C-alpha cells in the first residue's frame, strides 16, 4: 500500500521536476551548486558611470568596455569565460610544470583518446616522446593560425589550380567566391590561379580572418533551411550538400579541405545533424578531399543529435561523439568552449588519414611552428596545470546532466526573450541566443546605420554585455560603400558562459532588452569614427551615437 502511494508521488515529481524537455523550466534543480562566489565592484545603479565609460573610453565598442564595471550578465562570449569545477581546480594543484613531457600532457592524451576515440592519439612514438597527431596551443585561434599558415606553405609547393573558375560552378557560388576574393586587401573583383577555397557551413570571424590572411577564400555553404528561416527544422547548422557537391565536382583542385563548424556559431549557434556529417563524409571521400571539424562545441552538438535523430536517441553522448569524430580526418578545437577551461586550444590530425596523405610535410611544419611560437610541443604554450584542467573538463563535458542543464538554460533564456516580442533565431542553439536584427528593426533597418552596434551599447548602459555579429562584424567597406556578408548575417549574440549564471541573472538581461524592444524606434544610428575599412574591424573600431 505504501509503495503504491510513493509510486504515485514519484510519478508526479518526475513530471514536474524530473523532466528535461525543451520547455523553459525555472524549477528544475541544477546538477551542481555554488562552491565560491565573488562580489562585484559595481552596482546596477551606476547607469551614468557606465555611459561615460562607454562613450569616452570605449567608443561604444563592447570589446573595449571594462569588464569590472559590468554588474549584470557578461554575454560577450562563451569562450574562456567558463566557471571551472572544483575537480578542475583540484587537478590544477597537482600540475607538473616540467618543460618537456610533463605529466598533464600524457593525462590529456589519454583523455582525448577516451573522449574522441582511441585512434586520435599516437603512443610510443620514436620522435622524442611527443605525439605528432596532437598539436597543443595556448588557444584555438593560435591553432587556426598555425594550421592555415603551414597549409598555405604546403600549397605553394603544389601545382597551381586552373586560373579561372569552372563553367560548371553554380552561379550563386561563383558570386560568393568572387565577392570574398574582392574583399581581400588589395584585390580586384577576380580570382587568380594561386587562390584556394576553404568551404564550411559558416566560418566564424577569426577563422575567416586567419584564412583570408593566408590569401585563401573562406566560403560559407549554409543549408537552405537556415537561409529560409525554418523554425521547425532542428539542424539549421547543416552544410548545403548540393552546393558542396557542385564545388568539389568543378573546383576540387582549389579545395585543400572541407571545414565543418559544430555547432554552427555564425549560423545562430545551430547544431549539425549526424545525417549531414555522414553526407559530407561521403562527398569528400568520393572526391578525395580531407574533412575537418571546427569542434569547439562538439558535446553540445552531440546533445542535439541525441535529441533530434531517433536512431541516436538510445546512444550515450560519448558514443555519439565517437561516431561524429570517426567521420573526419582532423579537428581544431578551442578548449575554452567545450573543454571547460579559461585558456587552451589544439589541432588533432588522424594518423593515416586523407590529410596526411595529401600533405605529408605538414607534421614537421606544425611541430616547428609549435616550437618557435608556443614552446615545447608537450605543453604548447600552456602551464602543465592547465593541461590537467583540460583533461578534467573533457571528462565533465559529456555528462548528460551537465548538458541538460546547460542547453536547457540557454533555450529557456531564448524562450523568455521571444515571449516579450524579441525575434530570436529558432530553434535556439546550445551556447547562445541570437537576436535577429533585421526582424527586430523591420523597415527601420538600414545597413549603414549599424543599429546593432547601438543596441549592444545601450545594453551595456543597462548593465549587460552582448555582441553585434552582423553587417558590421561580417561586412566590409571598400572605400565607397558597405558590403554586407553573403549569405546575409545580422544578429546580436548573447553567449552564455558555462556554469557562470543562474536563470535570475539571464531574466534580468531579458528585462533590459525588453526596454529596448519597447522603444526600438528611438534607438539611434551610429557613425564609425575609426576602423571602418580594417579587417576584423569589430574588435578595433570606435563609434559615436548619431544625433
């Protein structure tokens, strides 16, 4: 009898506080508790002080605003802003700071094999004890820079591709390629025989910058469902397979590798399906082109696969991660995201894979680059204690209770913004909420007004920091006119740091954004006072409100 009664209440409890569905639930307990807190140096009431710093010191550039003067949510980035776990801090206390072959390096190698699959690291090499498949760097963009620097060097030693684009190339792809070629400094609107193309679902800003810096063309191939704004489609981060097939069928000699970002940060933080990953693998394998992940948010992507593809519903997150990474020849990762640490990055290349077959000299080149730029390859510019924190972070990141709490918090945040009439990209992704500026401003949106910069600046006065990732961040200025990104991107990103904020904090940000939504017709345009013509200009520019 007692069992029947408790079974009834267990069923009711499970419905109310045990269900991890997509609905915003403010009463589901977190799978962790606060072990330490830090009080802020400023108050939410300091509106005028923030305005003065923003206008006079930062020039309306959110990257230049002092973080210690933000009393609310700092949602500028989820990169390196993680609150680390007690287990990570404990691991750091045991750090081995030996210059060569420190203890943390071997622990990290073992964890990479466990997290991504056993064939991703080499053991027992005769090259001084360090792996030639794992290349460590102090952060992800350093790994990107090394990768594309050495790749460009290898490409210069290979036969040049045909000097003109093939007639079989889809017209829209030709237009995008020519537009990117013309955006390179000193370029006319043309492509020459020395230029290579790196396709992706969508390159992020620094990835795009690193590729362009090496005189290569970053080409975005987002899926049609994303471009059409399909809110009912769960994998808007997918790559357009038809466009990829056409590109490789007509321009294979210009494509040294295909890059897939998981999740798709530029494309609204949207996940990529396993079906799409397998489709890319089939196409690249058929054409003999290596396939790489930008794997910064790999665990979050695996969570979406488990929830959105029925054949993976009963697989563990770890099993899905192994299946994903079995498809690629290499991956780059900023460990500041799904490594759960504040600094670190890596490049990992599969032994015997298509990439090493195509570029046999790249191992030595990458190792030399590491030694010259980062130090010994077994620490890659990081203290040994940080390597131990990374290993612990890679163990934590695939926990289903962590991922449920993390992603459902972000999706609940997006739902609350949507409820007050702020248009966000749906379905909401795993690490950030993206406000659609074109829909937010409607007929009042003019690219040259850069009201996304103004929106972010006013949010700082309210006490919260977000980032414009739109026509200013991804666009360019040719000296005469603004050239918005193609395909078009125009968003405000509110990226949620891992384990850092509670729902109450994010709800406060929603209330501030609601004030801007209510008075959106009064949000001023801005003028660019410095940096409009620069590359990666959103990091460096200064602005002023137009009167």
